[in-house]
């Protein structure tokens, strides 16, 4: 028995030495070292000057001064005094809604049309500096899976699955003469579902998570460019909104609500909704309740643009023009109230349309953010606030749990931009556009954004 034990000890020792030798021969993890850069970290209102950032695999490994070193085979990128900042986050996109109108998408678009538009839109958003987006309805998990697998390129996506809304509400995209209960193009593709009871909300909410959603979207209010719903609509009972929250809680996630009127916003917050979309009648009472509930708001600032009435879908449709004018009159205090009683507000574009049209709208939305709220507040909305919103998907529905998003700090995801100049002083370097309607087509990517890195991989580099 002693001889066997000695022999076994020899085998164990040999295996241990072999394993140690193999580990010693492992290649070091790939690294990228950014040098000579100033950092906007997504949180602080001043740049950290003359810094270095070391990326290892897909995470930020270290931040420091010129003493910070990398492996000998690391890729070194010299920023030459430019600004390094987190990849942008758009909290309200519709990659799978290419337009030109909702009736056209319902009646004349196949799944191929919508999918191809989604692929093109995903690439466009990434090349505009958005390394993460939150789908606000209409998209299931397929596009995200293809991006994560490397089949196509695009940002990280937090999908919402089908819009959940009542008959005749803002999620009702069926043709005008569609009978009650008849399926539509959008329902068949699980892009929008009619929910007219607590049971409906539970059934379709759970199905959304089954189809790859990371959070739920409930359509409380109506809209302006839509067929059946006045913007003043308060759709869905309190029990139905609470049912959506209950389903989201089952998955340790949250609900975002399309809410315009003050009563709708208060109903949503009191039901447990964590993210108010649009929120045009925001005021200081709402701000206080949001703080109490630890809730967020995202608002498309193009809604306050003086050229809004020039949109063909509004100007050429008398009912929509009437709705737009009444909405503009009711929403006039939003900017004043947000400045007086600020809430945690994320960036939000809400473009439905072609890639070229959304490219222009994205740049214009960035421009308006700076015009209304200034560079620092706009940068925080584009970065760390979006990261906090993404994290609300919880421990097991969050598809990206390894690190933080929207910040430059050790352990965060290596979603990184380098831009010319200092965006706190010249916001245009983030890729703004000063014109919306009638603007010329924009380049595939702003010239002032020199590096786009997502998940440790570089998708654009014009510094070389």
C-alpha cells in the first residue's frame, strides 16, 4: 500500500508540474493602452488631465499617469491630448421601425424588411458613438444575439420586446378597419401586443421576457403622429400597470412607461414604474416623487423644437397638426421645470425612420441637449445616467453583467470614445448637427469622433 501511495504521489507531482508549465506558457491577455489623453469619466464636471487608460480584454483594467505600463505586446494608442470618454447610451431607440409611416410598416413590411433595417440602424448608431442603446418597443432578442455573436456590428442592446398597450392606444398599429381580436403584422412578429386586462398584461409581459426582453414597455399615453389615440389619453387601469410591474419584478427587472400627462406620470410612478418616457408634463411634484421612487426620465428634446410642425406626418394630416399644437401648448413648462427641479434624465432620440433620417435626428438631438441644458448635463445624460438605467435590469436579466456601462473607471466595460478637443467646452465634437428638417445627409461617422471602441474592440480609428 505504501508503494502505491508513493507512486500516486509521483503522478500527482508530475501533473502539477505539467499544469504549472502550461499556465506559465499561456499568452498574456490582449491589452490596449491609451496614452496622452484627458478623461471625462461620465460623472465629474472636469477632465482628468494627461492620463492613461489600460484596457485588458473587454474591461478597463487601470487608469493612471505616465507610470502606468502595459504588456510588451499591447496596442498603444496616442491620443495627443484629446478627450477619452465613455461610449454614448441612447435610452430610447426603435431600430426595427424604419418607417416611413406606421400604416406602411403594418401593411407593406415583411420581417425581412424590418430585420434588414434593424441591421443597418444598429451599425449607424454604433458609428455615431452609441455603444449601448435601449430599445423602447418593437424589438425582441434576435438582433442583440447576432451582434453579440459577431455576425453583424452594432451597439449593446437592451430590448423591450413588444409594446404593451390598450386597444386604440399608442401601441395599436393595426389597420383602421381591423376587427377586434384579429392579429396584425406587429402582433404576429411580437412587436406590439394589445393588452386589455391584467391577464393580458401578464401573458404578453412574460412572453416578452421569453423572447429576449430585458425590461417591459407600457404605453400609457397617446401620441401625436398616430391614428387612433389623442396624446391626452390615460390608457390602462392602475391594476394593469401594476401587473406589468409585477411581471417585471418576477424577473428582477423594471417597467418603462410612455407617459405624457401629469396624471399618467404620477399613476405610473405610484404603480412602481422606474422609467418615464417622454414625460412632457414633468414638474417639481413629479421630480420629488421620482426621487422618492428612485426613478428616471428620458425625453426626446426634439419635441420642443420650433420646426416640429414642419414634419410632413404632422403638417399634412389635419388631426395630427391639431394634436401637435395642443401638445406644444401643454408641454411648454418642461424645460423650465427640469432646470428648476432636475431629475435623473437619460438621453433619448426616439427616431422612427430611415437610417439617413435618424442619423440627422441623432445629431440634432445632441445639439438640442447642449442648447437646453449645457455640455456637462448633456454628457452625463449620454453616459453614466444611461448606465444606471441599464443596470436596473437586475442580476439575471442584464445581458452585460460583468462591468459598469457609461463610466470610465476600473472594472467598467471598455466602451470608449476619443474625440477632438474638450466636449465640456465645445460640445460639437460629440457629433452634433444644427439642422433637422432639410439637413444634408450626414457622414457615416462624425469626423471629430476619432476612436470608437466597444467591448474592448476598436470599430473606428482615425488616429493612425
